[in-house]
C-alpha cells in the first residue's frame, strides 16, 4: 500500500502507516524509546529530549536523484551529525533507527542528569513512587549518584493546592507541559499554564476557583512525575500495595471503563476501601480519560448512611426486620394486590436487576416504568449509533449534530470526543436554544426558542426550505451522527426531539452505515439497558403511581426529586423500595430492602452507544445487603412460585441473553474479551507512565442495529413542528426549563465529600433583559416560586438564553422535570 | 565388666574436670548477657534530636519485608500538627512479631534510618493480638524536653522528608 512505510528499528523491520512517529513505530515492535513530554493522545512538542535516537536515511545522489548503493548492493545510509527526537520525527521509507547505542545511552544519561538537577528525589513519600517514569528511567539510564549538592538545587514550593481536587508539588515538576497541553488542547480549559522562566519556571493556575475544569483529574494520570496528585489519593497508599478491580463509571451514559484500586485499611475500620479510580483504556468508550465526577464520585459505597437491614412498616413506623420476614410480607402483599402493579426503576440498576424486575412485573401483569425524562430508547435498536470504535475515531466526512444538549455537562467524555472529532475534520452542527461550550467548534449553530426543538432539528433536513447552510453541510455528509440530550426539555419534548432526529437521519439516506446513527445522551449509566429490557418512561408518572395498588421502586428517589411524586406515592397502597440509602422515597415505603451498590457485586451496563459492558465486585459487600436482582428474584419466587434458583449475576445474564434477541450469544465471557488497542499505552511502566491501565478485563460488546443489519424496521412519523410551550409574551410568569449540571447532588454523587466542594449552587440562568425586568442582576439571589413552594437560586445571565425563560439545574434541590411556568421575584 | 568400669571412670573424669572450668550459663533473668553490637532484636522507631519522628510513612520497610510482617498507613500532616518532617507521616505502624524473622531488611530499606532493630529479644506472647506491636509501642520515648509529637511548629521549617544521610559506618 502506498500509505504504508517500512523502516528498520534496532535491526527489526516494521511496516506502519505514513505519518507515524518513530516512537510509536518502535512501540509496535515492543521497543521502548523513553519519553516524558510526548503522549500518544496529544500533539508532539519535543521538549524533554529524552527520546533522542540516531536516525539514518538512504542517501540520494543529487545529480541523478537515484539512491546511492554500497558495494554489496544495499542502500548507503546517511546518519545526521546529531541525534533526532523520535517523538517528533515521522517515519520515512528505508529509514534506519538506532534506539540503543552508546551515543543514545549517553544522551539519555545527560538528559536525566539535567532533569534531576532540581528534582527533590523524595521518592519515598511521593505518590508516584513505584509507577513513576522518571524513577524507572533513572534506574534504567541514569547515573547512580548525583554531582549536584542538595543546597545548589532550585527549591520550590512543595504544597500548592491548585484547587480542591488537585495538588501541585513544584519541585517535582520536570516541565514537560503534558498537563498544560491536555487542558488546552483536549479539555479546552486552559486554566493552568507556565509562569516565570528559566530555573524559576513553574505551573500555576489562572482560574477562580483554582484549576476550574471538570477534566482536572486526568492531568494526574499523564503527569510523568509526582508533581500533580489528587486530593483523594494524596499520601493514601503506595501503588504496589493496591489491588485492582475492573469496573464501570455509573454516573452517565458514556460508560467509562475504569479500574478501582483498593486496600484494606486500619483507618477505615479494617475494611477494604477504594483508594483511587483510574481509567482503563477502552478506545471505543473513554479512551484513557475520566471526568472528575467519575474519578472522585465513588464514595457512596463506603458511606455510613447505608442501609444494612430490611425495614418494614409496623403501626405506621419503619422498623428493622429480617430478610425472611420482609420477603414474606412483600410476597403476601403482592399476591393480594397482584392486579394494578407498577414497577419504577432507573438506569442506575444493571441489566440483570432490570431484567428481574421486568419479569416480576410481567408475572403480576403490571407496568414497567423507567424513571427518566428522556425518550427514544426504542429508536436506538433500530437506528442507533453503533460504530464499534465509538466516537473516538470520528473524523473527516462525518457530520455530528448535537441537539438540545449541553454535552459538556451531560456527558463530558463525549463532549471531549466530539471536540476531537472536529479537530480531525468532522463537521459539527449545534442545535440549541442557548449557547453551549460546543458552539465555538461548530460549523453551524441553529438557535430556537424552547419548545421548538423538533422544528429546529427538522430544519436541518437537506430538502427542507429552511435548511440553509447547515442543510448543505448535511447534504454533503458521508456519515451523520445525531446526539440529542435533555437541555431544557421534559419527556414530551424529548419524544419530539428523538422523532425529529430520526426523521433527519432517515432523510439523509445515510442509515445503515456503521458510522451513522442516533445517540441519545441519557442521564444515567444504564438507561439504554432499561429500554432494552422493556422499561419505558411514562408521561404522567404521578398519576400512574397514585393509581397503583402495589409499587416497586428500585434505584430511584422520585419523592426526593419532586414533591408531586411524594404526594402520589402517599396515595399508593403498598410500596416496596430497593435502595442503598434511606431516601425520601424509602421513608414512604412499606418495605425497604437494603441492596448492594454496584461496587460490591457483578453486573452489566449498556451504554448510550449500546455497548454492553461488565463490572466486577470491587469491595467486600456490606453485611446484610443483597444485590437488586437477587432481591427481586426472591420476591418473585415467593409470589409466582417460579422454581428458578438464581445464584449469580452471570446466570441472570444468560437468561436475559436468551430472551432478548439483541443480546443473543452474549455471556460474561464474551463481555470480557479484549483485542490489542491503539495507540499502545501502559503495557510496561517505562513508556507512558503506568497509570493508565491496560484493559485486560474486557472491552464489552457493541450491539448491532436493525439499520446496519439491513432488517426491516419502521420509524415513527415526523413530529409536528408546532410550539410545545405556551406563548409567553404577555405572561407575568417565566417559563422555567430544566438543564443538566454535572456536579449535582444526586443520591449517589452527594456522598463524595470532595466533589461536594465543587458542587454548583442552585442557579437561575436567564437573559440579562429578563433579569432586569424582574429587578435582578447577576449574582443576586432570586426567589423562584414553583407550585406554591419558594426556592432560592443565584442569578446568572447569558445573552444567548431566550428572553422570558429561566434555566434551572436538575438535581440541585429545585424540583423540575419538565418546562413549567414559575414566578421569579427578588 | 572391666570395660564398663573404665567407661564410667572416663565419664566421671569429664565431670570432675568440668567442675573447675568457668560456667557458660548465667542467672537469667537476674543477669543479662551483653548482645553484640549488630544484634537484631525488637524494632524501635527513632526520633531526631528535636523530637520529631524519623519515620515518614513511606512503607518501604513493608515492601522490603519478606515475611509481610509490617503494616504502614500514611497520612498527610500540617505544621499545626507535625509528627515528622515533610508532608507525610505514618498514622499507623504495626509489626506482627509472629511473622517477623528479624532479617533486618526493613532497616536497610528505610530512607531515614527510622526503623532500627535493637537489642531487645524478650518477646513472648499469649495471644495473637498481643504479638502485634503498634506505633506507640515501637516509638522511642521523647528525649528532647517538651517536644512531643504531634506538635505545632513554625510554618515551613520542616519541609524536607528525606534527610541527607552519610553511608553507614557500622
């Protein structure tokens, strides 16, 4: 192939695509060329000079333009007088690289000696000690002793909090700039940078609060020394003392792969506790990145507020009980109330749990409701985005439409990947009522007034008269990915957006290509799995619940989220709740079963792209708790006398796979299969620093779609383009719409004290004119009167927000699940 | 018969002869024998002359220990509550003497010469729990007057964890 280049590195031949850098080509052969500043996920800069190698190229006779041959017929090589940096030099045909000669070793020795002139060598107390590239390479190539007097070294501050989450040790920093480049190029939060020059060069933060980025934790992974450490793991343990367990992040629909490091600790009462969360490489999902919510939001399992015993209601009070008594009581009540049964579950549960609850619901002829304000999960099995490579390779030719989503807050890793895709040449069209952080990367931005989401999406259809510039972009697309979220819409609005997105994809005639499809930005980790197992959201949840005789609620806290649901639940005759904590919903229950968190058990999630992935037990289970699937199965056994003895999650998954056509042939073993991933990271500590874990525990399985299989399917009719919300021109009230905020106070997130320091305060975002009209200015405290209750929120203003609207965050104390009219006063 | 008498006499001669030599036994525990300079007995956690603990909780002793007898847990310290120089100190330090084989590798691994095998060999336990020595049992008493740990120190005066050390002479 024309694009392949063959070269020789240390006597071994390798063929790589043109444009590959020498350092990556060597890696394909298993040859380590040491680096500090280079990172395969970022542009090379050649700052540290650690990767110097001797490079020879075939000599060409300038007169004849023919290669010069040696006497024996081999091409004559021309080596430069100086060595070249392997991280910035692309390969060329016939190149010969010498990566291990005396000259190269001497260069590495010198570079290391130079880097160590001001390095404190406090490896014994450094958190990176044991997995530190600088330490390893010094052992490999460095001098045994220092020629530098300790007093002559540059002494810098050792304790610099860059914010609540990240600490900097300026003395350890070797100025490779990986963190600065990551924040600038990948995270688009250039909040840290170099300050001063020469020997005084230090990293500093320029934002208020310090290091204000939701991706800040990643800099501690890619830091090749122990300069950047997380507040969570700081001096917590030495890396060699930690055990690893593969898991998934359960905070959003991306489904990031991660590895939890655990240790048994005296200060945690002798329990095994999670010491840190590290990304596990999965190029189809999160590559090697995690957002701060996923990295620091795992403390729910070790909370002291966990339920440990079943609770049953006796004489109006919830009292502790035994499992047998509680299960018997549940079965007795369910048999009695067997007609009109409703189960309400959320995407916090695993596929196994949801499947069991669905089975019980079917046995009782009940209704399985999904606790979610988003629709469209029935469309994803038909036309979902199902590229086995995820979003990480999307580039030229692809058009990405992000509709009604503040992706940066709803799914941070996808936001980063969409941004990277634009850099690789993909075109982005943002359809949103207000400006979001994707706008500046977009080729076209479509604005609408809240309530006209579907109309705005349909305006992109190339044939539409109003399509304009964005229509032309879509008409030229080779692939079309449509992401839609829940920015400012409730369930009804979401249904419209989903249908409009489906119509856009249908009209583009690109369906059936693996790189095209619909990608809903779900709010929870396994919402897609809930759809696949048969749960659907309902329009009037309060009505459905209040009319039911028996309600089973698992993994959701509707009463805590909205007073209307609390009122509805009070009307329901009999409530069973499966929860980890005594939530407001659990307080209303007749029976509360204490369940295990995902960190204590097996299970599987299906992420937004419908990749089924497995998580494994990380910590010891809390005594007295059982996994959700087991609780439901035991209730079911007593109710319908099913003689199935479910023992493990794996068995439940086998039954699930046998019954759901899309999940056919899947087992836990297939979910654990891995293939080599590129770029190669972290196979040995010496190279990129050992703190991005190689994925040996499974990449998951991408489910196919009907469109890609060329099956017959039918899509819903295109939605009406009429305004979903009332006209506001003369109203006293404002239209409040719910928006996502990453660091919220959800049941699981708020147990992380560290994240609590970064949790947003409730805010009310509006147009400056609207704020002025109400006598408010940015920073003021506004009173928001909603269904008779008043909530406080800090006013923020943004000119891009439509007038007469107020944007309120979800899960920050203000109960808002769909657009409603509110009164806003000073 | 004669042979038997001869053998008995020979034995008694040995007894008679030994009665005039200096005995090797001592009246333990009233009398205690001097141990050699490099004897490896029970560990002690040492302090600097200023009273601060030498141990910085780096856990290298635990990593070096072939018997997995040492358990260390570190925590962060401030100038308000200082135990040892630097940012890290050992909040938990335990040695299980049922496991310890007194090899001295922990001593070799220690970057601050904090853990030292001393001359105490009087170790006997009745329960497994009592064989686990905690930090307060291992730590030397404060020799510097009124300078216990933790204590409040002037900010920035003890920010180096690892001191410059000379090669061991003994």
